[in-house]
């Protein structure tokens, strides 16, 4: 069975500082990884997925199969990045999405 | 384009009762998936439907069931409610299926079991 671990429940950084949200997963096959974000009073929404290799809102995430990690990074945090972030995994050829427990990010001025 | 709509938004039930939650996906979306969100467990996958077929189910007891209609609207039902079923139930729709990864979430139905 697959499992997604986000070790940090809370993360506080200053504006302009780098931010990194950790995500580790356990799955024996090839997974597809995602980051979802929920801003205050908004719906949960997709931020990025590993297969697209895009940078969204300055965030990037690299899938490291050796370390089974998919950490989310941004070099210069902004106040509008304050939100709840969820890492999620989908096994290829399966119709199930497993989420981590989430990390609440607060960016201080 | 209207987003995913969930009804009711809030409801209170007592132990032993049953509840039905409804989800209307974005027009044209054929896949609907359901999740239970609690402070302790986070987001947990309940099931996914595509063109009226359940393609996968999470690790929940048989008291949790769902269905999808021909217009892609979906309902989930929880019978014999327990206190631990208190949660926010989220529905998400997707154009082609959960395998595309791009899910559009509703605001959720908050269930309180007394």
C-alpha cells in the first residue's frame, strides 16, 4: 500500500526567505506525485504535478526516486504563499489518490 | 463555468442515523471522487466513479457507499452513523478521471454526528 508523509505540520518563514516543504512517500511501483494547495477560504486546488515539470507561482518540486521524496521549494517566499499544502500520490494504472497530512505555511512580513 | 457543488454544506445527525451527501461536478466532467477530511487523519480517499462505475474504493467500512448517475452527479451515503464519522466530506471532479491528477474540489459537506 502507498503512504505519503509530510513531516512538518507547521512551517513559518519570513518573506523573501526560501521555503521547502518535505514530502516522502512509500510505494513499490512507479507513482505519480502532486502538490495541492488550499488558501484561506478557498477550495483545495492543484499546484503542480511532477510529470509536467512546470514551475507554478515560483514553486518547483523534483521527484527523487532514490530517496522517495517530492519536496516542494520556492526560493523567495511571499505573504500570499501562506496556505495549507498537501502532497499526494497516485499509483500508475490505479484510480486512487493518497494525501499526506498537510503542512501549514505561514509567511511573515 | 460553475464549480463543483456540494449539498448540504452543513448537517447534524445523531448516532445510528444515515446521511446522503450530493455532489454536482463541473459540466462535462465524467469522474467524481470523494474524500473524508479530519484533523487527525487528514484527507482520506473514499471512492472514485467514472461514467457511473466505481473504479476504486478506499479503506472504509461498508457503511460508506456511493453512486454516480448518468449526468455524472454523485451521491455518497453513510449508514449507521458513528461519532467518528464527523468530518468534512469533499468531492472532486475531473474531466477524464483521477488518473489525470487535476481534480477540482468542492467546498465540502461538514457532517457532525452527535
